[in-house]
C-alpha cells in the first residue's frame, strides 16, 4: 500500500497511528494510507512564515510567475501518471481526469502569464494616489502587500489537482507561502503532483508544504497574518469559521462551499434552435461530468411549465450519449462516484428528492449500485415555490431537477434566489429583455452568470468550467468567497494599507512614480 507522506519543513515525513485509508471506489481496494497524527504542524507553519515568506516576497511578480510556470511544467510532465492515479483513486473517466489535471496546469500557466503584465514590482501601489489637503505635498496612496503569515489551503475531494493548483497560483503570485491539505480520500494524485513539484520545479526552500491526512491541530496554530482558503461542505466551512484560533486572531477565511446552481430556459427558445441545443448540451454535461460531483454542477433547471416534456425528451437523447460504467471500460463516458463514503449520501439524497418530485429520466436505485456507478436521474418539480427541498438539498452526484415556472423573468429570478446564493447560474435565451431583467435580478445571488445564446453557442465553455480570468465563488450558501478572477484572486493574500504623508517621500519609498 502506498504511504502518503507529508512534505513539511522541506522534508517528507509520515505521522503515526493507523491513519486514513484511500480506496479505489470502483473495486473497493485500499490503495494508500495517510497518517498525520503527531506531525509538527506548528513547526511547519513557522517554517513557512520564517523561511518561505521572505523568499517569496524577495521575488518580483515576474519571478513568482516563473515559479508558477515551473510548477505547471513539473505537473504536466507526469500528466499520464496523474490521469491513471485519478482514475484509480477517484473513479473518474479519463476525460474527467483530464478536466482536473489539465485544468490545474492551465490555471497555473494563466497566472504565470498574468505575472508578466505585473512586471518587476513586488507589491501593488494605487498610483498616483489622492491629494489630501490644501498643499499638493500632503498626499495619500493605497498599497496592497502580501501578508506575513502562511496560506493554508484546505481542498475538497472532487478536484485533487485543480484545487491544489488554483489556490497555489493566487497565493504564490501574491507572495505568500502555502500549506496545502487535500481531502484525504482522494489525496493520491495531489501527493504525486507534489513529489514532482518538489523534485523538478526548483522552488525556494520553505515556500510550499503538503499535509497528507486529517487536519489534526493545524488550525490551533494559526495567527493573525495567516489565511485559510477552504473548499468543501458548508458544514465544515462553518466549523472552520467558528474555530477558536480563527476567531481569536481574526484569521482571514475564504470559503467555497456547496451550491444549488441553476439554469434558466427562456420562453423564446424554440426546439431545434442553436440556443436550445446549447441548453441541452450544457445541462447534460453538468449532470454527467465527473458524475455530477462538481461544485458548479447545475442542480436546478427552470423551464417554462408547458415546455417541461420537450426538455425531458431532449435531455433523454443527450444523456444517452454518456453511458455510465467502470471508468476503464470502453465506451464508458461517465464513471463512478469518487469515494465509497459518498455512496449512501447520494442514494439517500435521490430518495429524498423522489419523495417530492417525479422521476422523469433514469431511476432511483434501491441500493448502492455496483462499483459506485450511479446512472443519471432527472427529476421534475411542478411547483418549486412549494417544494423547499429542491432548493436546499445538494445531491452531489449525477442528478438534476427540472423546475416549472411561468415564463416571466421575475418569477424565474425569485425561484433562483431560493437557492440562497450560488456559484453560478446560466440563462439560455435570445430575448434581450428577458436576459437583461433576469441577469440583473440574479447577479447579487451569484459569483458568475453565463448568458447562453445563439451567438455564442459554438464557443461556450459552459457554466461548469471555472476560468482563471473570471471570479469563482458565490454569496450566502456558496460560502461568500472569491477565488481566481485574474488579479482579483490575489486580494485574499494581500493587505490593503493607506499610506499618507509627503508626496515626495511617498514617491521615494514606494514603488511608484508621480503621475503614473
Ligand atoms: P468536506 O467533507 O467539507 O471536506 C473538505 C476538506 O475539509 C477536506 O480536506 C477535509 O479533510 C477538511 N476538513 C474536514 N474537517 C475539517 C475540520 N474540522 N477543519 C478543517 N478542515 C476539515 O467536503 P468534501 O466532501 O471533500 O467536498 C464536497 C463538498 O465540497 C460539496 O458540498 C461541494 O459542493 C463542495 N465543493 C465546493 C467547491 C467550490 O469551489 N465552491 C468546489 C468543490 C467542492 P479530510 O478529507 O481529511 O476529512
């Protein structure tokens, strides 16, 4: 069995005790073990702050970007091995494994490119600033400089490489060292990627650590200049926010939690049109990609009441293109759920939805299916105002619910808002009035809104693909966080400070020229 060591204070170390086992979800075979008990986590954080932080802050943005490019290259160099490990440890198809692995390296590369535009500076200055008094000499300016602590990244099980990479990209570029803690159940690909990064990326000492296994006492050792970026369930997010050290030291926390994302079909969209085809393609992809285990997957699809049966028929055809099965079997396009511990949760979730909604496509299995392979289930809810569970229960598997509405933008907006804040919504319509009204109504409830129309039908990457250029995160239930979004993603790791004084002094000591 593979022993997943942790990389702390520049060395590979293993904890004690029985640890936690990792399984192949398809065969049930135990494939690895991760032990974090007894590891010196306080020392690991101190090493990041004392050794890694100064090393990163000494580099300008361009040089930090070069590190990101090296990390991306080191991970890409073992791409095939990572795809195999992902299939084995997370039950995904090869295509879905690529979505995670290539998404991770592409995000690192995107931030490496962004770094070039930030140039030779080491922090941001909002030049030229603001004259403050009667004399133009008294001046104020804002700077954003990296916090002096460690960035702790706690990730969910569904994206072992992308989650590791996207958070790392923003923290490193901002100038903060990182301790990354992948979800234990799917940590094997992350562990292997980290080995490659340590060996081949040429990182300065102390800038990166990996914790394999449970979080243990890690949060107890956090201090005011540290940051937590968390992705996972809302329940764990609440536990982290309420942790005594986090509260006592005012530790900055970013939470990416679960979300009942929506798609809305406009009443103008005709069967057979480009927008109709786009709508069906994207809904089917969101149900099946990674077996629906994406935080951005579409859980609620709002359809004008009289169009529900047309959508059911259209979706049946599209979903037939994704035969589920064991990921390595030929022809399979949708794999298993990632962890055996999820199987009963998903089964229970499907049963709960079936109590209030009609099953229109597929069926709710009586028991956990063989190899953890759940076939897609599409529910229909005729009265989503009355059926609260549709807006509350995230079934983290290949399922979605078609919810009837009356075709008005205002009604669609009210129903979408019942999700209490989501990562993403998509609107499929070519009626500018409908799209305009709905977009502005639902924007405050979302981190991202995708407008699907005939004009972009052939280019759309769909709501489920998180792009490094655009913000990722959502209000309310989605956690209230923000990651990525180009340079915006660095803000979590930077302190904004207003500096006021003599303008010539500011110009001398800060990295800006008057009038820039
Ligand atoms: P989870 O059970 O909340 O675990 C997430 C991470 O938190 C894991 O690394 C876990 O470590 C760690 N953790 C557990 N207890 C902790 C504690 N007391 N203090 C600190 N960390 C702790 O979530 P999951 O089951 O892995 O992920 C599924 C959920 O994540 C879904 O609800 C999904 O919607 C959400 N998600 C959101 C996004 C997004 O970007 N918004 C992306 C992906 C997934 P162990 O594994 O060692 O227990």
